[in-house]
């Protein structure tokens, strides 16, 4: 009952605030614009004051530009600007801080009634569907990939798709339109740009489009990938210099991933009739907020699903971590944070560990049947800071995947055959045949050790708990990853999964 009353109170407050701000927006912005475009004799009498108002409002610009970057959608930015306008109208510029912190409070909730649904969540559904399908195809093996890298590379292709090719691809990516997909991409690119000056974490993402010199790429498409995807474009001669082009692409990928991803493409993967190669690279290096003491790393048993017991290096430490248990999955969830000097960007390594006698396959099946469950499980809102006895394997893993068949199974069929329509990229008359995606190639690498984590991936599309003072200190909870588990590297503020993985056996030495 308390929860219902609390939600009702918050809703009433938000509606009142929204009404006030809409009124202030009309009186502050719309009426002055009407006076400028539809002047009357009475309005002419106030022209000077309007100009003075406009001039003084411009002085606030440098103060609010940074504020706007905090909000995740345009509607919240509009309401915030309305509040700033009202404070300026009242000649009280210090109220800008009040409106900023008020809106941050209003938006930091599980249910946001003033903002539109997050499009990034839809892309997260695609990421787990993709991971689940790859996991089923490669059952019993270690898996590691970057759903973000794959989604961005595909999105660059989809932006030029039309008709049923576009419709199928949008359904696979859970996007309603190219515009909605582009907004999601811009949200991710903005998050990445915010890490540029973060000295405690290295995170970079790069997109590049390699196009045939013989094909004319549509100007609108080039503008879109350059502006929204921050991609540059290189013209290459695939027909006559295929070997050199492959070497150029591979060298660029190595550079972007600090040499963690090498030889992304082979010459065989790039036929002479290639018209377009879209490449996405992602690199992450994070240092644990609480590093594992190297002296405590020991060889220990790892119990594989097939009953085999292997030896693996296991790190150990005690400390407080965001922790939860999920009764549906019968699993423990721990979030290990990385260092960051920007409180608006927080990366974490999340582990979903099935309880004893619960198989990882069973956990994965339940996650596949309930698409929203993964978002719930990985959300920080469902955790409390808990003292853990934390055991985590030290491991390196690399993966090389061809994703064409998986994407077809998910429903993206037309893009991979002669019925493909990518006339948003290049018009039909510019060549004898239309273009289609021949393959999506993905490579990924991860290194988890006592200091932190290094991870990289590249994709090419060819084409808290409170206790009273008298309470006893609770016993630490054992979190021992000595059996198969799922792991994720994610940005926790926006709950975006950058990398997904599954450890079912000790990886071979790399």
C-alpha cells in the first residue's frame, strides 16, 4: 500500500511540475516567437524589451549546454529548458541549479512518466537474442562477443535498406524505424564521447566504411553514417587490389583495438565483386575499483557441466559489491565496478552464477523465454551492497564468429540474398546488380586478471541493506565462480551491455 501511495504522490507532483513548466514554456518562448513573426501594433511597443530579453537569455547559453547533456531524451531537455526560462523570467538565474537537480531527481526512478521509453533497451533485446542463438549453436563451448559492436555494424547497413529488407532488419533489431535506430546509435556514441577524458578507463569505438571506387554511394547515406555513426569513408579498389585492401582494413582494426584483434578479414572473405565493407571496432580496458591481490591467486578446481573437473587460476578477495539473488533463475548476481573519474559513466563486470546443482543451460533457457528478465537481472536497482567472499577465475578468451546464419534464423533473410534492397546506399542503376550482405564477421578478445579487464571486438559486414546499531554484522556471502557462468561488461548508468560471454571450461592458453 505504501508503494502505491508513494507512486501516486510522485505522479501528482510530476503532473503539476509538467503543467507549470509547459505554461512557462508558452509564456517564455512561444509568445515571443509569435511577436517576432506576426507583429501587431501592440507588439511593436514591446520589441525593445523582447530584444533585451533575448540578448540576456543568450548569456545563459554557456551555463545550460552542459546541463542538457545529462538528460537522455529531448522531452526532458525541453521541460528543463522551460524551467530555466521561467527562472530567467523571474530574474533569478540561480534557480537554474534548482531545476537541474529537481529533474535529475525526477528522472532517477524505475518508472519515468515524463520521458519516452529507452530505445537502447530494444537493442539490448537483440543483443541477448543474438547471444542466446550463438550459445545454442555452440553449446558446451566458451563464448565471447560484443553485441554493441555487432548491432552498430548492422545498423550502418540497415540505414541504407529499403522495403522488406528494411522491415525484416528492424524487427530483428527491435527498432520501429531508421530514425529510432539512429537515435539509439547516437545515444551510444554520446556515451562513448563522454569517456574521452576519463583517465581511469580506456574505451573507444570506431566505425569505418570501405566502399568500391567503382560504385556511387548515395550522398544522404554518407551524411548519415558520418554524422550519426561518426564513421569515416574510404574508397578502395576491391577488384584489382583486393589483397592490399584486406591488409589495410586489418591494420586499421589492429590499431583501433590496441592489437588485440588481428586478421579480422581474410582475402577469401572479400571477393573481387565486393562493393562495400562496413567495419566496427570496440576496445575496453578497465581497472577494478577493488583490485584482486595477486598473492591470493591460486590454482583451484573448476566443475564443468559434463562432470569433468579442471584446474584454473582463481582470484580471491573480500569486499562489498552490488549483489542480488534471483529466485526465477536460482542464481547469484554480482557486479564488480571499474574505476571511473566521471560519475555519469560507470562500467561494471556482471556475473550470473547458477546456484549449486543448477545448470547454466537451465538459466539460459529461462532467460531466452523471458526477454525482459535479462534487463531486470542486470539492473543495479535490484541489488544491495553486500559483503562477499569473492572467487573469480582469471582467464583470457578469444572468439571468431560468422554470424550470417544466426541473423537469418532471427529473421533477417532478405539482406543476405539477391532479393536484398539496399538502394538507400547505392541506387540500382549504378551497377548491373543490387548489393547484398555476403557475411558478418566478428572477432572478440577478453583478458580478466587481478588488475582489471581488457576486452576488444570487431565486426565487419561485407556488403544497499541497513542494520540497527545493535545488530550483529552479517556473515559474508560466498560467491565462488567454480562452475559455468555468464558474464557481461556493461555501462550501468544506461544499462548498455558492451560485451557478453559464457565460461564453461578453462580456456586454453593464448
